[in-house]
C-alpha cells in the first residue's frame, strides 16, 4: 500500500464523517416531526407512524438506497451522490431516532408536565426546562447508539456509488489486490470514528450526571 | 399478468435470501453462545479477548468483514462460493451482538445460583447448560428476535459480492427492464414476509421457554 492509498483512505474517512454530520441533524429534525405523529391525538396519524415504523423495520437500508437512487435518476433529477446519500440515511434513520425520542418521552411521567404547569411555569419553559432535560437524560444512550448505526450505515451507500470509506477501500483493493492491508486500515478508521462517537456519548452522559441528570442504563 | 410473472421470477432469489438468513441466524446464535460461554471462564484473559472482539465488530460496518472474507480468503487459498463467504461474515459480526445480548441477560441471574449448582455437584458445563441457558433464554429472546431481523436486512448486502438474493434480483430487473418501482415493491414485500416469519418464530419460542 502506497502513501497515496493511505491519504485516499483518510480523505474517504472525512467523506464518511461528512455524510454522518449531514445525516444526524437532518434525521433528528425529521424524527422530531415524526414523534409529533406518534403522540398525536388523532388515531390516523398514530397509525401512519406505526405503519412507517413497521415498514422501516422490515426494509433493508440498501434497498431504500437503491430505490431512491433509481427514482431520482428515473425522474431526471440530478443531485450529487453525497446529497442523495444523506437523503437516504436521513429518511431511514429518522424513524429510528423517532423511536428513541418516543421511548424517552414514554419514560417521563405525565405528572411532570402537570406539576410544572401548576407551579405557574409557562408552556414553553415547561418544555425547555422540564421535559427536554429529562428527555436528554433518558434518551442519550440510545441516541448515541443510533448515531453509531448511522455512521456504519453510510457504508451501504457505497453500492449506489457514494464515495466514502468503503467505496474507496474497494477501489484500492481492485487496483492493488492488497485486501488485508487496505481493509485493516479501513476497519481501524471505522473503529476510531464509531468508538470515538460512543466515548463522546459516554462523556456527555457523565457530564449530565454531574449536573444531576443521571442516565438510567 | 406480466406483473404476476415478475413476482414469480423472484422465487429463486427469495429462496436464496431465506437460506442465507436462516443459516446465518442459526450459526450466529451458536457462535455468540460460544463467545459468551468463553467469557464465563474464571481466567480474566478470556473475557478480555472476547470483549475486544465484540468491540471491534460492533464498531465496523458489516461490509468490511464481508469484503475481507470474499476478497481475502482466495488470496490465502480458500476459494469459497460467495454465499458462504457472506454467511461467514454475517456470523462473525452477528455473533458479537448475540454474545452481548446474552451477557446483559446473564446479569439478571444471581451469582449465588452458580455456587448452589456447583455445590450440589454439577459440572461447570452442566451449570451453563441446565442452570444458566434456560434462564438467559427467557430474558434474551426478545432482543435476539430484533437482532435476527437486523440480520435478515443485512443479507441484502450480499448483493455487493454478486450473490443473487432478493435485492440483487430487484436491481437486475430494474436495470434489465426499466420498470423502476414494481421490483422494489416486490422486494420490500418479500423482506417484510421474512421479517414477519421471524417475529412469529420468536413469539412461539418465547411461549415455550416461559413455562420452564
């Protein structure tokens, strides 16, 4: 493996990080909207959410990636592969993030809202100062878990031609046939990102715990 | 009627997906249980090694071991069919998750049970087989069911190493015929059927172990 190959792999890693950095905020924002469906007063909206959840649970990410790839191409919509990739990941992982948020919401007793309101706290303050901190402490471990899944999921985008770490590895392997060296480096790079994300999550939990928001594992 | 013929043409691919998924699920349970059993050894070194294995496989995408086996094994003289390579890679990764699930289920079992079982003369193997596993199964089954669903979805990645399973088939049909949506609808439906079957199997298993 030449030095150029190594540089290429590091650049591909940045591309993977770029995908993750684009996906996670988009997916989280989408998830917040989806949660509104999940906790809606209307049965039809709740069922829509349940249907989406069921669909995503049974559909491989790769299949969704291909579908969106062909749908965009078939309708003559030319977007850069990176944008298509982020779109795929954001759609797929938004429902997983929504499940995390919903699970955390369910763990917050209704009385928390009621007591905050009865103490005269405005609705907005109840949300931002009572519900959100509790949501954070409940949901953070699972949230980080889904983030790591999203980073690993970005590798699937290589099959629709998004240039990231897995794609670049395969490119180099097909050129120089040094399978073990190239994939070991790729594995180490993936490990560093995912393990790093996991550690950051633990660190954030520890910080929250110090401020009194103990995470329950 | 052409649509119906299209659905039928997925039969072979679906069979491939089912065989790969079932094999990978069964072998990964065995491999995961083996890994978990190793961590129960009194020497700390064993659980450290398994712990490292689990951390590595949890933090790399399954495509990496997949390419490692598929492109790497021929270089050391092992020329296996692509589907076998795929199953091996899936099992290596899935085993790590299974052993983690079993480990967290085992936490719920009081240690004193082991001492009690040992003191009435059970061998370490008998303790594992007759005291630990039946109880662990009860706690772990729902999580194992979810993990198996994830495994089935991961079988779609075998299309990257040219195994003609459901997703590869969908791709071939799209590129061959130009109809975009229908092949994907069929493929999605087939995966949903498979996932439903797994949910049913685990629900039945769950009912069986509950009475013990």
